[in-house]
C-alpha cells in the first residue's frame, strides 16, 4: 500500500491555505497534526532519507530558534533530528511524505510537487 502522509499544524495559516487547495484527505492521505500527535521518529527518518538531511526539514523561522539561542550555535544533523522530535515547531511545514518523495515547506515548487503526487 502506498504511503501518503501530510504533516501539518492546524493553527498555521499557510498550512490551512495549502490544505484547502490540495485537500489531501480526499486523496487518501493521512493527515498528522504535529502538535497533537507529534512526529514519529521513523517518519522523520524517512523524510530525511528522501530530503537528504534533517537540516532540510528544519525551520529556522520557529520562534524558539532564536529564544533557545540556536542561531548562534553550529548544529549537527543529530541536533536537527533531536530538536525536531523534541519541539514540533522546528519541522518546516507542511510536509507531504510519499513512498519515494517528500515535499517540504510552503514554497510554490514544493506545493506543486505535492499536488502532482496527490492527484497524479
């Protein structure tokens, strides 16, 4: 069975707008509320495999990035993984995870790629 998961934060206006456009649940996509459900380590590891790094999945826009003093630190891949698992806001959103593809963030190209994978 094909994997289709969408990781989102329902309070994120950008995510809501993208989900209103793509309607992932209508295309057999499991929607994961990262605040309520968290991010499973195996899902994050699969995202990393497809994205190439944990850093590619990490949001520097998260308010905690500055408040935790992370902007001044040199972070490793292990740090990025640990931070995303500890604090859901560090996941760049939304993330669409498919068998052979991950679409990360709200950039036009990422949203278009997710749309093509969802709708076919």
